[in-house]
């Protein structure tokens, strides 16, 4: 187990509840990078929304010279399912050689930071654990921020081992999660499911073993336990379980609990500002010198645009160029590229 990152939080004013945000107050521990100005030269495509969508053509001037820190999503950017995207190790090495800082921020809550470290290692990527942030960590950080441990309550988990491990790291008691896989409630005549009245929060993360027992238990806690909070690690519609197709994401599980409780969740993963504020305040980073790189418009790119970061969409994941440029799309990145390998792609010679 990797050491806990201790941090000081101030009580939140707002956390994201489907478009509403909490800006956590954290303690800075390092100085910010000095800003540099670089010329902005882009190729642009104009959509029916009259918005400029900029295809990366001169990466040094457009991105690299203006960026000190890259925040990478993982699924669809670094890997797809359990398959590493070709060229990624070399690209990350080149970025480190240029002195760029990197963080890997994923909405997938199935693993803890320690679990993701093992995945990076298994793919041959040398990534320090302190560069890895998952939505399971964000959920634990939110509970620390709100001083949940002081209430003496416990957490019910719909999710996998990642959330459980992160709650263990901050010594918050939990039930459910992997322990409730395969359980079935008594639905015969007079059947009922008894639930723990000491549950003060329900965390819903991606769960490949979600079942009716877990849904019923969660709704009982939220509907019947006074002030029980409904927390979602993310609202991703689809995810990459394999590289063969898209699979239903945590949005489907959150939707089930939302449907039977009528409650809106507090969302702690992207595009909530919790993780970016944690990074900026802990490390003294300047938001304008950070580039968020992801494959999803409604989480990764929104995370960038809503939080004052540069943003780059890559087409190596769930979003196609057609969707990006469609008249229906209202989320516009600063740039887009086929993959992060384009950072070091030579510009074509114009005749």
C-alpha cells in the first residue's frame, strides 16, 4: 500500500451536482511555474455552431511551449481496455525529457492509486504513484474534506475494490462493495431487506457485479437514513472494458440509484474541480500552464474548459472527429489530434 497523501481541506461550499460545483480550499506547498508566452498558430475547422475547432498542426508552438503540466486521462488516451496504445511509451519519455510534469487522472474507480500503479507497471510504463489520481481517491478525498469520519457513520459502496482500498487508507468504515457481489434479497411473500441505519453515505462507482441487492440496499440507505449523502465517482455513459467495443459506464449505475431515490448525486470525478484544485494547491501549479488531454467531451474536455485549463481532445478513444465537428456538439477543446503521439509528429512540408 502506498503512503496516504495527507491534505488539509476547508469545508466545501458547493460540490458538483449535475453542473453545480464545490471549490475545495486546500493548502499550497510549492511555487507556481513562471508563465511564458508563445505564438498561437492553428488550423481551424468551423462547425455549424460557429465555433473554432483547432486541429493540432504545429505542436511545439500550439501546445508544448505553453504547457508545463499535462493531465492525461487513461482509458482512450494511454490504453484501451488492457491494451497499450502504440507509441505511448516513447511519447511520454519525450515529454519527460522536455521537463514536462505529468499526472494521470481517471474516472474509473475500480482500482485505487496502488491498483493503477500495478496496471501502469504491467503495461511497461514507469509512472510514480504520486502522479496517479483516480475517482476512487477523489471520493475518499471528498469524505476527508467534509470530515465524514467525525460523524462516526459508515459508507455503503456500490463499486469495486478501488473505493474500498481508498476508504481503508483514510480509516473510514464501509460495507457492501465486493462483499455484496452475488447477493440476492428475499423477495418472497413478506420478504424485506434489512439495512444498516449507521450508513451516512452511499458511494456509487463502476461495478461489474452490480445487482438488485446493491440497488435496493443503496436506496434504503438514501431514502430512510437521515442526511445520508449520495456520492457518485463519475457519470461516464460508456467505458473501455475491452478494446473491442464500448461498455455501459458508471452513468448507468448512478442512473439506477437516481431513479429510485429522486436524489441528485455529488459528483467527485471529472468534470468536478476537486482533483484539479487538489493538484494546483498542493503543488502550486498555474492553471493556464496546464493542458488537459482526454478522449471524452463531456468529462475530460469539460474538466479543462470549466476549470481554466488548456484542453486537447484525442481521437484515440470514444469521440470521433465527426462527433466533435457535428452541429450538435457544444463542447469545444482548444485543439484536437489523432493521439498524443502527434505532439512529436513532424509538420507536413508545404509545396
